[in-house]
């Protein structure tokens, strides 16, 4: 891999090995399937997607990309995992999803090719897997039109998030494969706010995402101590 690309080869390999299971709702990707309606509804509540041009950064197998296309958006999903993208493309063909396509390219490279072209940029559950999240945030800002929306989701870095997102989710409840996350790569909301300001993005809304292991239910709340989402607009 080009050393200038903002990606961790070990992280790419980890998700590539599981790529064939992206669209199995009972697989390791079950949490993504379960939270996707929440993510989609939250985005749609702030900016109706019909007729919008959207780029989904770190799209993986295309769960969010596909659902946004079904809301009427014209969606480009990008990722650096070839296997995940092939799965996404195959699913789009099998499901006959219109207005979605996929490309193997980094956010930074796409920002150089197509600056200011998109109404909406999404970057969900991805920043905690890259060496330099601020670089991705800057690329997201460069990709969106002035006044356009950029949505992020990631994981807070504190003792509670270590307990819930790593020990609980990976080792106790086994919601995710062991080693999915590295605590040192988690990002505090204050750090994300700083990245956004530096990139010219105005932070408009922050939401937390919680999980009840007994009911297996996820919901959005004001608690950002573990998983959280940010809605921003380019100034």
C-alpha cells in the first residue's frame, strides 16, 4: 500500500477477511444492520435525501450507502477494501438498487478529484480505524458543497467506552469480533469538534447512541459517553 494513504493495512485486512458476511444480518455485522435505521432516520430528519448527491466515506459493504440510495439520493460509496466493495457492488446488482455505485479510493484522493461536488457527506464508524482522522475530516469538508451537510459517527475515549465498546461488546456480549477496536484510536467529542472547526465545518448537533443488551435495542440519546454522532455543515 502507498505509505501516503491514510489507512492502516491491518484494519483493512481485518474487515476484508469478513467481507463476505457484510449482508448477513446475523453475522459480525449485525450491529451495523441494527443501527442503520437509526443513522438513516437521523440524517433524513436533518436533510431529506431525495435528489441529493451523497458520498459515503468508508462504506464497507454498502449498508448505509444502499439505504440512502433507496431514499432517492444519488450515492457514491468509497472504501479501500476491494473485497468489501465487491460485496457492495454485488448486493446492489442483486437488490436492483438504483443510483448507487462504488469506487476504491481514499477520501483525500477523491477530495482532490471532486472538490465541492456533494450535497451530503457521511463518514460513519470509520474514523476510529484510520491513523489520521483529522485528515479524513478535512477531506469530507472539501468534498461537500458550501452549506452542505457532513455527518460523522465514532466512539468516545474514556473508561466507560473501554468497558462498553471493547470489553462488553467484543469479549462479554461478543457483538463484535475480538480486536475490532483499539482504545487508543477512540476520539473524544472535544477532539472531533476541534477537527471540524479546523476543517471549516460548523457543528450543529451531537447525539449519543446507546444499547440495552437485554432487549438488544439501540436508541439515540443525549449520552455521548460511548458511541456518538455529529451533524455538521460547511461554512
